[in-house]
C-alpha cells in the first residue's frame, strides 16, 4: 500500500506501544464450546463485536479517513468510470460496485491501517453532492499488507456508512431501524458518526453526519439470530418479487454458504406461496407456507413499514431486504434493510397504503398474504400494537427531541456541498413529529 504522511497533530495520539497490548479471552462458539482468542481486542479477528463502543447511541462519534492524494484521485476516477451521464455525482450508476481503495482510519485515538474504502449506494450515489455513502472492509488488502491480516474494527470486518441522503433531519435511517428492532423485526444496529476525510493534503475536511450500519452477513446474523450458519440472501431483480413469472434464483444472491450454493429453501418457499391450495384449501396453504417462511414476522414488518411510510422496498422496489434461513426454527426470516427513504410519501407513486390493495400479483408476498382473511386480521392487530407501543406519540416525541439535541451542533457544522440539511434541520425534526401524529390517525382509521 502507499505510504501516508500524517500531518494532523490530533492523530498522533495513537501510542507506539499500543500494538504490544495483547489479550487472551475464551469466546463461546456455536457448538457450545469455547475458542481461545489471543490478540488485540480492538483490531484482531475472533473477538466479539463490541456494540457498546461502535454503536454507542449516547453520542455522535468522530471518524477520520486519511487517503494519499493518489488513492483519493484513483477513487474519484473509479466513481466516474462506474457512472454514466456525466460521471461521478449526478450520473447514472451502473450495476458494478465501485472499487475499494486503501485508507487509514482513525477513531477513538487509534488507527486502522490500509482499510478498504469504497463508495456504495444507488440513488444516494448519484446525488449532486460531495457527501456520498461509504463501505468499509477492514482486511480487504491483507494480501498486500500481511500486517493487517484479519484486521477488525472492534470485532467488525465490514461496516456501512449511509450519507443520510436527502434527509435534512439526519435521523430517518437510524430511527426506522430502531423502530423495526423495537417491534421485534430484524434490522441492523446504527449510530451517528461525524466523518472527516483527508484527501492526501494533510487537511481534514468535514463531510457531515453519517449513519453507521452493521452489515447483515458480517455480524448482524449472529447478534440477532444467534447463528450465521444458515443461508442469507440479498435479493435484487425480478426474482426478488417472488412472482410466478420471472422468478430466478440467480436474483437471490447468497451472502453465506456461497460455495455450497444450495437455494432449494427459497425455491420451496416460492413453490408453497404459489400452490393452488391458496384458494382451494387456505388452511393447508397457510400451514405449508408457514413451514418454510416466517409469515408472522413478515406481517410485523409490513405493519411497521406501512405505518412509518417506507416506499423504497418490496412492493415497489426489488431490493432493500435480506432473507435468512434461521436454523433455530428452520424458517426463512425477513430482514429490513436500507431505510433512508422512510417517513415520507416517497417516489414511484408513493409509499403503500395500509390496505395495500394497489399491490398486484407481481408482488405475491403482499398480495397473496393480505388477501387471506386470517393473515389480514393479524396484520391489523400488529398495526394497532405498533402505534400503541413503539410508535406512540409520547414515545416518539421524546426520541425526536433527544436526537435533535444530540445532533444539533453536528448538523449546524455541515457545509455547503457536503450536506442535505440546508438550514432545515430543526424544521425537519418538527415535520417528523407531525408525521408521527398523522400516521397514527391514519392507522386508527384503517383498523377501526
């Protein structure tokens, strides 16, 4: 990797003796035994993911990303090459992911060397802004630099940094994930980070408040389900609709067990969804479907998603969710993902109505399930429960006010060209409070 000349005195807080500090612990494994781990808890593989540090929600974290001038230039050139319509921000992003480039990351007075950093996203990557979303892979360049073999960031190999695209409140993605989690729907942990980038000239530029998200197939599966040994899918494309026409297993990318590549579980889920018993023998259809797919969990997801208004997902778009075949009960579970477009009517005709009657048979996981009277009744009960608990006005008003206080200084410091706030931070928080009340009113009208 290229050498980086660090000119920022604050970064000198990293001590020379740090890498001599080894720790030995005994980590429980999935088989009920323990694995002995020796190394540096903040940097080495094998240690448990430290959520208390990385996803501490009591503060806004600070992270500094230091490139060489050549790495920075190469990263921008790669972005332009991977976009069309003028290149870079404002262009049309193609299907190929941007390339990783090396950078040093500083956080909590420690340094992680030669971390793989790339741009990520779709519409958020096409934004006419310097504030673009990022993805980290902490041992991406271990083949080039053996000193960072199996490097981890407090136990995390990969992390995602959302740019809070088109969100003057800065809190939509985090708040959506927190609401899903609070209501028992699988969703990743999140935290706020101020991002500073040195483009290779020794100057740290403030890129604003980002939302750090854990990666589903890295740490989340073990944290939420207790295991990551099951099949985890990232659907995208026509096959992600689960319609009878256009269903293609290639559109469901395996993120675990890739070498085995056995997708018979999602094929079975699809086949049960489309059996003729759906109309001829509904009890049998429900029993068969529930033997492969966690329908109850999906109904809870729909209740949350439709109440908060989140258009950029299943029912409108063929992405932004994961599936996990949980070995604990042998069911495929729905995982909410990438919720930065929540809490608004949205695009593409807007977010789904509570009744979802506008959803056709090309989205059968909604259309078929909600057409079933028993499932519809349960869905309505979850809408009622959600607005009375997790989404209650009294609870959300306090959350919105606390987030506003936490982020005020960071939001005020965002600069033109690297922000979506544009002086609207406080009014955007007020809008979210009003949205909360209006959605509860709409939900009550629907379930009565």
